[in-house]
């Protein structure tokens, strides 16, 4: 009987450690991706559906400068993205998790220059990976991620692969 109880307790400990338990259910804040053209600054909402699965939603703004014959033209963008994230505990640091997942984005860019290569709509898919930390004594979560994006369609100035899509986020948790 004692062996069975020890075995059951050991299994519970193992499977409990495999499934990351989040110390927050929802979070809202901002995400910054300085190398991006279409979502440099984004509002960010993250919700855990069931442990260890979360969805992150972003609505962002960005822009670029075009130079034609020495004259500068400005383009501005609006984007929305959604990503699924599967979280895993990092045992030595309480509140720290790493995650992997994937998602999609759609953006629209407008420009003051008629033949700008930044004018139009883009749609892409991305894998994502990063780290997520929830402070123990304050309702704050910070994360850093990488979203190399494969664009299915985009304005002509965009490459079909955007490998430099790194971001950081800070969110109020509740």
C-alpha cells in the first residue's frame, strides 16, 4: 500500500511539474517591437485558456520613411496579430516560464507617396518562442519573444520573410 501511495504522489509531482501553472489568468499592456515596420508599438492582451495554454492578441501601429529623389515621405501602418503560446516552467526561477507557439498577423500600410512600396495590405504566419516572467509581489508580467514572420502577401517593399521580429512586453496582470 505504501509503495502505491508513493508511486501516485511521485506521478502527481512529475505531471504537476510538466504542466506550467500560471500565477495570473489575464494581462493587458503594451508590446514593443523596434525592428518592425508595421507593429512597432502594440497594445497587448494575454489570456490563459487552460494550463499551460495562452492566447496573446496585439493591435499595433508602425511606420516607415520613404526617400524618393531626396524627398522624405511617411508611411503609417495598423496591424492585428494573434498567437497561441504553450508555456513550460523553468524550475529554478519562480514565476519564469518559456514558451513556444505560433500565430498570424494582418497589417495595412498607407503612404503619402503614390508609388510607395510600403502601401498595401500584408498577411503572414509566424512561429513564436520566448520567456514570460510574472513578478511575485506586484501585478506585473514582462515577456520577450521572437516572431520570425513569413508573409503570404505584402506590399512590394516588404520581404517575404521577416526574421528580425523581436519584441518585449509589459502587462498588468489580473
